[in-house]
């Protein structure tokens, strides 16, 4: 057996548990349901905040960012399995950590607008179903802008969280 065939076989065996879980139709259906009731579409689908969601790029990231005073502007990222602009380069464990701990693979925390605290108590079965569903989506190449720090000018539409005037 040549070295490249051996490496391919080892890689396929290593991926088998992920592919088997992702291929489970019941898990994918449960994940789709959970993503729908959690409202992930709202912040992660292009056009949603402009009143015209682009369902051909469902969950591929938003062109509208949230401005949070003192922190900057953050866009809902691409959740499709696109390797360059989405979750395709993330492991299942990294997706789970983002969902339940607010942690990105690079160690940064997700913007506070991401409701990971609400997802922290999802059961393992439910969070695995969400991952399976996200893995089942067609990959969509869509790089969202930012993030932009508090002193950087955003290059896209922005929704602002504006505090009330001081009394």
C-alpha cells in the first residue's frame, strides 16, 4: 500500500464518527428544529436585517453588524461548512465550544450579542444535533466584514445599541 493511500484510509477512518453522526437524518432534523426556534437565521442570514433574507445563502453570515459601545461592531458569521469563510475548518468540539462557552478556536470570546449563555445548558444530544445540521448545509462562500474595534470605522450597515441619555 502506498503512503498516500494509507494516509487517505487513516483520514477516512478518523472522520467516520463525524460523518456517521452528521449523516443521521433524525439528528439533522432535530438540529434544524433547534436552529429554527433559536432564531439563528436572524443574525446569520444575509439580508435578514434589511427585510429581504437571501435564503440561497441561508446561515452564510450577515452584512449588517451590531455596534456595542466600547467594544466595536460585530457581524453574525457564516455558519455553513465552507472551509474558507464558514465553519468548515472548525472541529465539532470547536463548534460546541462556541455554542456553549462563547469561545472561538483562536481563543477569542464571541461578541456579547451571541446568546451562548442561553445555549450553555443544551443537552449533549441537542448540541450534537445542531452541529450535525450545520454540517449538512451546503457550503456557501461568504466572508462577513469585521470585526471592527471601537475606534475602527465599519465598512457595512450597522445596528447600534444606544444607551439612554444620562439623567
